[in-house]
């Protein structure tokens, strides 16, 4: 069961809150509709339930708030708008990425593709999907973890009638297997047709919480829709003849040349127009909406009086009317002579007519086995995010081509040193192409999370938990090292091919140069990653990478060139003297090499920048909703 208690959003700029003290519940086994006009606070209410927006109140999912649920994808599945995936990612790749988030096997993606009818579209790009296919994919992502509760924000928006029937059949099957379904609706007739219970809100406040039959009888009324260029005249004629015949008829003037006539039939309105020579363009019987008003109070019956409406004399009908969970036929409306908004019938009357028009329920998808919560979950997610789009491959290819071209040009000039020649680093560029590419890949690691938030689909902002950060740091470091190795290898082969083997020789201090090159590429990747995570934009990550050689290195050079600067020579030996543990002498050599790198202006500037970015990242909050 879902229980929302006192949901109130935080008001903005002296405006009233979008949701104000909203309390209701959605029961298992039923489809509950959250009904309201656009701007009434439906979406904000869902976001408050999922703890995506600041505010007051609490929502219990089977007795526990969401932040205390051990495995949220198994408890709640959500569909809020379009699928937040990269347009270049495939449907299958997106679902496998979400499998890593939900902690279920990757094979679950194929099962859900079959459940939602996307078997043949697994290799389709997200950017090419139609509205209907996008909704199916969003529902597949919501069902990946086998959740008990589904929260869907207008899931049928933009769908065809056939797709609507399929969608509501699937939701009905989920509810019939004991699940809880809460959907938002803007159309009251659709809500009455699909839902078992309707919660109506207006201006962020609760207006009514009714059974679907009660809702249909108190809010939906049959009417005759009329379109005529003489709307005022025809309205007056219909009202005058109704008063003369002592019939209860209400004429409402709509916008333009339209009328809504309550309590009359098409034949009666058409005959009136014909007798008086009034031109009519449209005459249709339909169900009208009286607006989000609270249902009138029912008079209290005297003691011993049965308030239930008379039922059919057929014993079978009477036995059906007493079945649990059934309600009255929403197609039965009061006659024109009765009060147009009578007191609702109890929910214990027959539901046979409504069930006849409802979509057929679909079988519930099989429950997915949960994977153990291990450090490999965020690592698996990050690898699928990196390798699931063409951007990574195109960027790496562009970096390698640019590096080879620059190396060949610099080799032709003849005045570039071998270390700079091997990494294609001309003096005019602040960084070599490989370092810039590693920084861009690092910036995309967090920048794409905010632009195409796969993790934020049902948990708000991008999770900034330690496990996800470490996974991104590890994957970006390995990617940067691979890019550095490929760059040096391809540049050396290109120089050897163009200019011969005399130009490319292994220098005697190659371990130090290799460590410096690896530290530069990894440092650039981490700088871009942390800056993009702090400022939530890929451009900010790239700006931070370029700011290190442009702005930070000159400051460090000025500080290190001061005459009063002291040396740290002999630090490894002093550390060995004061340490409790004894480490091998090889570590002394490694520590000395690291200190040697940090003593250079570039190394010191990069280390200082990474320290500042990491502190800023921690200050902005290592918090999130994902449980890795």
C-alpha cells in the first residue's frame, strides 16, 4: 500500500506551494488515478513521493519511506516523462544500463523487451523512437526490478487507442497480481474508464477521493454538444421550451459558437433548431465534465433504512453486487428529472458493465532475481555507460588521428624534443591531444549523467555516492591510460614509417617519462570528471582541464621559482625513520619519483587542482538516492 501524508512542496518566490497538504492512499490490487488539470500539481506530487523535490510530508511504501527501502527498484517503478537516455544509445543498451542500476542480470533486458513488445527494436536508437515506443521502453525500465508499486505520470499521453488498450491491460495485470498502480490523468473520462479509484486535486489540494463509480456519477454527466453560429438564440429557445414542458434542462455557453445542453437528447435539441430555422453544424451526445468540485454530502438515512439503491431482482445479480471490490456501473446516469448530481451509490454494487469495456489484463512479468550488492555494480554501470554510445569511439578515433598528424608535422620541423614528439605536444597547445581527449572523456562521465540522467530517472539528481565516484575514477583512469599508450605507440609507428627508425629511440629515462605521461593523462581525466560533477556540465569539466596549464601552472612556476623555496630531498629516508612499519626499498624509489614529478610546475599544478576539485566535490555533498 502507498500512503501519502501531508505532502507540501516548498513555495518559490512568494508563490503558493504547488502541492499543499495532500493526503491520500493507493491500495494494492487497484489502479488509482491522480486526476487534475495541467498545472494542478500532479507531477510535483509524484516527485515529492519519490523524494525528488524539497518539501514536507512523507510517503510510505508498504510502511517504509523510500529512503529506508533497502532495494528501491524492487519496491517502486517510475515513469516520469520521456526515457532519460542518450539519443545515440540503443534500446537494448539502455535497458542493460538500467539493469546495472536496478541490480538485476542483463538478461532481464531481453525479457522486458518481449513483455512490452519491442523484440524487434532492440538495436533501434533512442532518438528515433516514436512516442508510443518511447512509452513502452519507459514502462520496461520501470518494470526491470519487478516492483510492487508503479508511479506513472500520464503514461498514455500521445498514444493511439490501440496502444492505450495495451498499456492499461498491462497495468491491470500488475494490479490483479497484488501490485499497486498510481497514474496521473488529465482527462476525467479516461480516469473513470481505467481506474478503480480516483483522487482529484486542484491547485495542489485534495478535492475528492472517490471510488470510480462514485466519481463518474458525481462529476461526469451526459450532455449534448452543439456547434451553431446562432448559439445564443438556440440556447434561449431550448431553455424556453424546457421550462414550458417542465423539464430539467441546463444550457451552458462554451467558447465560440458552442453549447453544452444537459438533461436533453440530440433529438430534442435538433427538433427545436429545425422548428425555429436555426443552422446547426454539429450535434453530438457525449459525457461532459462538471469540473473538480467536491461531491455533495449525502443525507444521513434514518435508523433501519437501507441506503443502498434497489438492485436487480435476479439472484445472480444480487450475489454479484455483494462481491468484494466491485462497484456500480459507471454508465448509469440519473434521469433529467432527478438531481443532476445525486449522492453516489455505495461501492458494493455491480461492476459488470465497467469490466466489459475495460482492457483485458496482461500477465504479470516474471520477477527478476536480484544480484548481490557488490562494488562491481557501479563499475558495471559505468562501463556500459562509457561503451554504449558512439561518442566514446568517435572521440578516441579523433584524438588518435590528430595526435598522429601532429607528430608527423612536428617530426618534419626537427626542433621538437623526443618526449614531446612521442606524445604530439607542440608548444602552441596547452596540452597534447591525448590529454585533452582524456579530460573530455572524464567530463562526459558526469556531464552526460546530468544531460541524459539514466540514474536520475526515478531518484532525482545524479547520485554522488562514494561507490559511483570511485567507479567513475577507476574507469576514467583506465581509459586515459589506454589512450596514452595507444597515442605513444601510434605516434612512434607513424614517425618510424615516415622518417625512419633513427628518429624514434627509447630514451634512458623512459620510466620517469612514462610515469609523467600517465600522470598527466589520468590527472586531466580526473580534473574533467570532478569539475563536471561539481558544476553539472561537460563544458565545465573541459574548462577545468584547460585551466590547469593556462592559469594554474604559471602561478605554481612563480611560487616554485622563489629564492626562499626549500628542497624536500631525502624525504623518503626521513619517513622510514619515523614510521612504525618497514616497507621495501623499492617504495622509496617510487616515492622519490612521485616527489620528483610533483616538484615540476605541471605536476604540482595538476595535483593542486585535483585537490581543490575533490574538496569542492565533497563540500557540495557526497549524497544521493542510489544504493550501490
